[in-house]
C-alpha cells in the first residue's frame, strides 16, 4: 500500500511538473507597444470650425452690437413691407484678425436686401482678435446672427 501511495504521489508530481509552462522563444521576446499616433500638423491655410479660444470683436459683444446698430441701414423696401427677421452669416476670421469669405447661411425671409446689407456691414468691420489653439492664432469660422427689427 505504501509503494502504491508513493508511486501515485510521484505520478502526480511529475504530471504537475510537466504541465508547467515553459516560455518558448516567441513568448520570451517582448513585443514593443505600437508607436503613438503622430499629431496631425495644422496647415497654414487650414480653417477650423472651432478653436480653444474663439475669435472676438475688439471691445467684445457690446462694442460689436454698437458697431452693427451704427452701421446697418435698414433697406427701405424692407421698411415699406414691414419685413423683420434674422440673417445668419458665416465668415472666416484669419490669423491676423481680418474677415473674409462672408456668406449668408440663412437670410431674412423675403428680404435679400437685408442679407446684402448684413454682408456689407460685416465686411467693413475692423480687425478682430483671432481665434487661438494652444495659444497660437488660427484661421477659424465664425457664425453671427444679425437681427432686423423695426
């Protein structure tokens, strides 16, 4: 009985030892992690849809509101027809703060004259403070609603 027990113990011990994994050559070599994705370099003329800091009219919103009120001439045809509404403009404020590519996204209903007037006034705005990404000035789109109310 003692010899059977010893043989059984030896068989179990050798079986356990044989199941122990030994590293193979392919498992022993470490696979390096993939390299990090390179940052996408910003092109000089790229226009961003958003930035860390948005572009700002000199003097902020109150100064821009004053500029618009002072310079917008309500079209006489719109006054005669009592047309009111909002004109939504989209434009680019470039790195130096200049405005370009002014376009109407949605105009005042039935009043293309109002839309033209809004575009005219935005084109004559002074230089803005440009948008910034990581502290650097960037070209960025800006959307501006202009209300026409009697």
